[in-house]
């Protein structure tokens, strides 16, 4: 019998709210000046009190709705206590037993992955350890930034599946406009939990943190699956622990033993009231969800007759797909008198030119309509001249 890998993800995403989670400091991930966007609240000066950011709450509920979650009618914040220099209060305001969203799912490449919960918390500051120096530095610009945490069920079975799931999630967050969810910038951080077993009973899980790209998520999982199988095959056990990823050696390494919930002494946050949401409030947020990537995939295939590959090129680049749609609508207008087949063929040609030539020139850079000199109207005209329709 073969070993079956079991994988669950914990994904933290910084929301793109204007201000931080519990104070009015600016949320600016690009701020280079250390300790610039800080105040009494996010540096935990005595006597200060938090005020919850409603925009952040709405964004988490929006994400939950897009991911088929149940939105809890009643919710609250809790304190998660631990000591670390990047966490000024000595605790993090998070959500323990009443998160905003529970029990959702996302289907990626035909595979359904359960979403256990999505909750809201605050980000920590960042510590810097200058090379060779006998001290460390702390930057609190990130401290108190709204951070959404999503936890999946252990439904994933390979590195490839985990990578695809995380990529689709990033795309959904971008479509929803809740976060840029850039992994390289640390706006989205994926932690993986992995175990292997030959039976129905799950094996001991290991957590891997600090994975800074989708590629690394996949590699770290594949490495870890092999490592665990080798351990078990040689009669050893897997230790429950947190591991890191060594970029150069391309292997995981032990960091520390894993804390459990009781180590954090969770209790309800006394400085913030419990929250309740009306049906109308949730409906209103739902109505603000525009087209999701999966819906766009379907529509591009039926409406424009594009193949799967071209569709995907557009769907993963929202701006690019919007430009294409403008071109398609111009084409449609220009050749109103032609039949459907000719229109479709012109649209197909437009899609081919955009994908091969325009993306080719950009050479991996992101398409931005404002920096592209050709208007959708002119682009459509060019296509029609090529097709000799005008
Ligand atoms: P913990 O209390 O250690 O944080 P949780 O039950 O909250 O554990 O699960 C954390 C993550 O680990 C979830 O994504 C979950 O799906 C996943 N997970 C739980 N058990 C296993 C297992 N045996 N193997 C792999 N992943 C697991
Ligand atoms: Zn502040
Ligand atoms: Mg947990």
C-alpha cells in the first residue's frame, strides 16, 4: 500500500484597507521609512483603545461569501497572548471561536477543497536582524494592519494541488478587490500542514512556514512528503513541529516545536464589543461581488468561443481581459451587418494578436491599459483591416 499525503493550508492575506485594523494609521505596504505609520494605539501605549475598522470586516465577509462560506450572525474578537518584540501589546487581537466565516469551499481544477474558517486579526510588526550586529531592529509600520486568515480542511493531496488552490485564491482576492495578495511582497503568506499515512487515520502533521512564492509552496510540500515517507520507511517517527524552507538547499529544516491553542490563553477581547450582522447587511455585501474568475472562464468560452488556454491567459490578468472585452465589443459594433461566425472569427483574431504580440512585447510585465498606446477602438479597427472587413 502507498503512502497518501494529506495537506491543509493556513493562508494570511493583508487587506488593502486605507487604514489599519484598530487605529487610523495609514496602511501602506510600500512605505520604506521605518516606524512612519505608527501611533499610540498600534504601538500599545498605556490607556489606548482599539476601534474596529468596518471596511476590513466587510472585506472578510465578502471573501467568505465568494468562497461559499456561512457568515456567522454573531461574531467577536479574542486576544491571542504571546510575547514577541514585533507584537507591542503582548497579544494579538484575533478571532477564536466565532470567526466571521465558516464552512465554505472552493473548487479548483475540478477538486473541491473545504474551507474551515476565515477570520480577521491584526498583523505584527517586522523584525530586522542586521548582519553581524549585536542587536535587532523592529519596524511597526505593519503592526495592526488588517490581516485575514483562511484555514482549509485537509482536503489537498499534492504540492501541485496546493499551488493551484493558492493561486486561485489570490486571483479571487484580486477580483474581489480585497487585497493585491502579492506573495513576493508578503501580502499573502501560505503555511502548509502536511502528513502522510498508509491508512485512513491521518499521520502526524508538520507545519511549514515562510514560503514566499507559489513555486516554493509546491516544492516544499513535495520535499516534505518524501522526507516523511523516508522517515517512516526507516522505522522512525514524524515529529509534530514547525519547519522552515531553505531556499538554496531546497529542503525543509526544523524551527521549533509547535504551540497548541492553550499556550495562547485565548479570551474574549474586552475592549471591543461583540458584533452581529443583519440579513440585509450581508445581502448588501453580496450584491457588491462582481464576476468571479470561475464565472469569467465560463463566459469567455461561451461568449467569445475562446479555447481554454487563451481564456486562462485573460482570466488571470484582469486588466488584460477587460481590454480584450473592450476590443471585442468594438469589433462587434463595427461589423454589425456581418454574421455571427465572422464576428467570432474577428474576435478570435483579436485575442490571438493580444496574447501573442502584445503580451510578447510586454515580455512578462503586467498589462496596464493606461500605459498601452493603442485604444481598444483602434485595435479593433486594425483587426478588421486585417480580416478585410473594412
Ligand atoms: P492546529 O491546532 O495544530 O493549528 P488545526 O486543526 O487548526 O491544527 O489545523 C491546522 C491546519 O492543518 C488546517 O489547515 C488543517 O486542515 C490541517 N490539518 C489538520 N490535521 C492534519 C493532518 N493530519 N495532516 C495534514 N494537515 C492537517
Ligand atoms: Zn496606529
Ligand atoms: Mg489551528
